[in-house]
């Protein structure tokens, strides 16, 4: 049953869906009814932590001596989600101990590294979904007057295959997907989920005891770092367009040294104070290069040519022909350094967090390294010394 809830994003009306945590709660409720009543309900309904009622058809109902199993099909709405359409199953059986015990079965990942919502060794079923499952099961038990204990095992038959398309292998969750959700509702904003995954990865490195971090916007940064720089085995996180959110998370986690390695196409935006570099949020590359060209003494015709350039490399060609490339790069260096330092200083000012050292190396695929802020290459040496050579 499709969820009749919509959000407007970028001018489009998009339908919301529900999380794997909501699916697990729905399946657990249905399986408990089947176990206690002897008959499977046609549908199950829960109210999510967001206050939204979700109802879904019950699938694959089975029962045996002392156990019952039901499934719910995940509906991600219009969000791009690897788990959309997956079956989330719950098997409920009587247990000797009172209360509701929750375990992960086939296709649900197991936590192998610290820093996640659940401890190492536990099934990757997060806190809010566990609470939703427990509440859904207890509600049925109260209705039926059942006071004994129950064990709930959540499984996702296709979970191990689906997990290969998620962040789970990188985060140290092995064997399947995570059962997630804080509101129970999937809003059609996959970028928000990506940002949360980036922040989670940073928290995990901190939990492992790391105090230095390399941030790259994406594959270009990874490739340049691997081919031209040696930061040893220091942790590297790809922040996508979320430079500001990544820096905030790193400071909040107590990182003391941050090295940013990025392509000029992204970093020129950061030099203009743009900390979410997605083109739908802000571009401004040409305007920023124009401003720094003007500071270097370039005239109006140069500015018009910069504004007409299709790429940042083409803009640099314009300022080079105007004879002010070095001056523009020096000006961009100062601006970038200022914005990066200001951003981390905001977090360090909160509470008693120590000052965070930050530096950046900016490159072009055409020109190689363009510039670096003060101390950047020295920070590379420090990381190599601390974390060992690759």
C-alpha cells in the first residue's frame, strides 16, 4: 500500500516511502498476530516516530510449532534507495526470558567495527528500529493478553547482495544490510542519506582512535592523492559535495589535523565560502574567478571571457592569457585558507574542543597541483610519519 505522503524537492512533487526499520516493525507485528491468533492478517499498520501511520500488505506468511513468519516489501517512495522493493521478514517465536529479544538473521549485517549505532558483534539493527519492533510486538501481546517472552529475528533474503551497493562493506558491517531509520519515513532526498553516511564514516574513524583525517570531494581527489601524495595509511573520507558537513563532523569528533585534497572545480567554490558544492545549491565558479582576477588587475573583457568559459580549467586559461594566473592562484589560496580555517574554528569554539589544524592541496587534471595552503605538504609528512607509509 503506497504511502500517501509527499514532499516538494527542486520543484517536483515526490512521494515518501518507509524505512527498513518500519518494515521490520510491520513484519514483526504481523508475525506476532499470526503466532498468537493462528491466522495471518492481510495487512499491518504502525505509527512511525514521525507520527505518520504506515500500512502495508503482509506477504509470505508462514507458521509452525511455536513460530510464525511474515514479510513486508520495502517501499522507498521516490527516493533512490538500494533497498527499495526488498522483502523484510520477521520470525517470532516463544522465548524463555520475558520481554522482546531482537536478533538479525540472513541478509542483516553484523557490526565488526566500533563507532556505529550498535556494538561490535551485534546485528546491524539500529536503536530506533529496535524500539519500533519492540513496541509493535508488545502492542499485540497486550491486546491478546500474552505475558511471556518472545524472540524476533529480522531477515532480508536479498540483503547480502543489496549490501554490496551500500556503504556497509566500507563501514565494517558484514553479511547484509542495516535495519535503519530515525523517523520511520524515507523522505525523497537521497542526498541527505549520503551526507549522513559521510558523517557516520567520520565518526567511525574517530571511534577507532584516529585524530587526523584526509578529506577528498570524490574520485578525482582519491586518484590524485594515490598518484601524487603520500599521507601513509591515514584515513581518507570522500565528502562528495558536503565539505562543510564533513568539516563540522570531523571537528565535533575531535580530529586535530585535517588535510583537504580537491580538484579546482570544487575547491574554487569553497574558496568563495560555498560549503555545499552541488551545482543545484550554488555554482559561482566563474563569478569567484572573476572576482579574484579583478583583484589581480584584470579588465572587463577578461571578466566577460571568464564568464563565458565552460570549465574552471578554461577560466584559468583566460587568466593565464591575461598574465595574472599567479596572482589569481595566490588570491584563491588566501581565500580558501581563510574559509577553511573559519569553518573549523566555529566548531572548535564550541565547548572545550582543541584547535584543529587544517590545510588544503588543490589540483587540476590539466595542470597538476595548482596551489596549497600553508603547511599542507608538511601535514602530508606528519601523516606519513604518524600512520606509516602505504
